[in-house]
């Protein structure tokens, strides 16, 4: 599969925010330095107007819009020591049926910006080569700058299992000034990572825990990027979408690609956390699913992915210790009367943490 880059287009709004959101989901987009011919544009980072501030969850006070405001830990729950193991049980949740989120029938036929979507690889095993040395670059989701002094766990098999990082299946490293760490992964294959929380003097410099999935490894020696979010960015994204982030909840952001590596439109997302389907809420503090307008700009009214393939799920209820979730994206192929599951990722969900996913059939 291909690397992905998602650009959030520059917009002037009544909020006086000029947003250039180049969302590059580390999971969504692993910027490989050894790209193959025909690859989609490589990874970057979400760029959200660098002078734009973020609101600490639950506070409408305009003064708190300053990313350099005091109390950088506001809006974070205490989830214990940053190196605590994740809960056990990377096992499927109980069967919740074919339509746990009540998406119903109908809906558009999935497609891409260049024509019908390619799902010829649906159900086929993904290529998995021998384990090889690679380099993982830790970057900031907003600016794309490298991130230093952050502990990273790189999971060789592309999945976190019970969350414990134990060699040789997982490599622990603290990023140096270059942001580069030595890692290992199947080549070809996928890498998953966990970037731990790191408190800074401001909300812009405080790193929230980030879980990344679906980083494409093309060949041995690849250098790929894994993004982490600041507290300022984590709080800002929901604000752009029209609601506030609720403290102690989880966030999922992703992009879905077809077998040719192209973003897919006409898809709807559903998250099942610890066996419980997460449904769209009414109040601002409730869970919300959001999509984009095809120009990589957030849409408060879109009901499925546009040609940028972007989706998000926000304010997902999870215990303080976190949980596992099944992120499934549904769509209709030409012969289908109702949407079916076309993409699925079993992923870690964390309180006040973000899960970034690139999904492939």
C-alpha cells in the first residue's frame, strides 16, 4: 500500500483562524525516504495555523486560547506512570453484529477522485517480509518538526498486542535532537508505535500520548515518520469541528485508502470500545464522528468520507487506564444494497490520547 498525505486547505474563517491543515497521519502517512514509483505523496504532518491557539478542554475563557497559557496539564487525566503497560487482551470484543453503530442501508457507492475504488485486495493477506532495520522519525503532528526527548515504543509486527514493549518484538527509545531512532519492522510490512506523554512548560510543548498504526514499510532501510500531538493541537481540532474535547476521552483520526493507495469517499466509521458501540451524541461533550469536505477541510455536516478519505471520532468514552477498540469503516461496493465492513483496525484507545490510523482493505 501507499504512503498518504492529507492536506487541510488554508481557510480564513470568522474566527480569524487561517488554517493550513496538512494532516499527515503518521499512521496515516509514513513519509518513506525510499518511495516507490507511483506512491501517493509522502507523509507530512497536520499543520494547523502555527499562531492559532488551542482551548483547554471545558474552559470557554478566551484567555485560555493562548497555547502558552499556564497550567499545561489542564484537560489531562492522571493515567498513572507514563511507562505503565497497557491493559492486556488484544482479543476481539464480543460479536456486536454487522451494523453495531446503526448505519443502516443505502448510502453512496464508494469511489475515489480518479474513478471507481479498487477493492480487489479485500480479504487478501498483506505482504509481510523478513524483519529488517529501519529508522523512525518522531515528528509533531501540527508543525512537522522533529520531536526530541520523548519516549517511543516501536512495535515490530505493526500491532501492540498487550501493550508491553518487550524486545525483540518492541523497541524502546528516547528521541534525540534529530528525532530519529533505530527500529525494526517487517519489510515489506507495517509498523505501529506508541509515543508517550511528556509534560512541557506550555500546552504547545506538552506531548499527549499518541498511538500510530498502519505505517507502511516498503523495504529494509526505510526512514518513516510517526507523528505525535501536542495538548494544544489535541484541543484545537475538535474546536474547529464545532465542539469541545471532553477531558479523559479518546480521539481517533484516520484515512482510508483503496488497494491502489487512493483515498476513498462514501465511507462511514464506527468505533466499538471494549465491546460497546460508540454512537453519535447530541451534546458537545458527547461522542462525535466527523468527516471532511473533499478539500481536506473539516465539515460539521458531512455524513461520510469525501474524496480525501478522512474521518475522525472524538470524545470516545474510555476508562482512565485506556482500552482496546475496533475501528471499522463501512461502505457500499457497486453490488451492495447496504454498507459492509471494508476496513478494520484493532487499536489502543487512551484517555486524553490520540490514535492515528491509515487503513487499507
